[in-house]
């Protein structure tokens, strides 16, 4: 009598292990599905009036995210450009984009010993004709969904061009001034 009961208990325990392994396998599949990479993303860039003034093409590369920025009809001069924490470009101020993208809780600026933010980028120079076509690399971010430094997290992110250049040291935004152009980064 003991042997059949033990056999039955071992059989039931074996079934439960299979179910747990199956559930665990399902969880692994859903985690793998969450960590997908968007290889290329196009972001429409608009000014404070809501007019589209160009685009940014973002590509996942080994070194981070390659960003090609093509703008026209922008005031000439050196401008700060940053990645902000929310994919929200409510005109005219674009304050809805929030602060700089900063998943590692650093301070602002390449020259800051406690920085930079992951969303800090080098200044760009808008030509006298109001145009620019430049390529930058954001080496602290990814388009890989599910990663801590993903631009495609639940809130997405935004690419913002400011009115002034970035001094690369003043926290929180490098004295870069008002937000002039915004593009929502979302998948």
C-alpha cells in the first residue's frame, strides 16, 4: 500500500515540476520579447509653432545610438541638443518633455566630474542658411526595449534643440536656454 501511494505522490510532484518549468519557460519568453531592439527610428522635429522643421534618424549601433539630425528654418548659431525623459512635445515650451534623460542619476555636463546625463549630447552648429545635417553618437543610450538606458521605455523620450549652446558643466541643463525644437522618440 505504501509503494503505490509513494508512486502517486512522486507522479504528482513530477507534474508540478513540469508545470513550474513550463511557467518559468513562459516567463523567459516574455522577458525575451520585452528586450527587443528597434534598429532604425525616424523622429519628426517640430518648432514651437508646431511646424515640422526636419527629422532625426536614429540607428542602434555597437557604440550606442547614432543620430542623424536634418533641420531647416532654424535660427543660426551654436545650439545645445539633449535627449529628455518623456516622449511629449506640447508646444510652445516643450516643458512636457521633462528633464534630461538620466537613468544613472548623474549631474549635467561632459565637464562635470559627477556627469554627464545619458541624454547629454555635443552642441550643434546651425548654418547661416538655417540648416544642419549632422551625425552624433549617444553612447550611453540604446533603442533596446527593456534596458535601463532605453530611449523606448514606457514614457519614451524626446530630442530637444535649445536656443543657446551648452556649457557642458552647469547642472541641470548647461545654461542652454529655452527649448526651440522637439521630437518625440517612441516605438
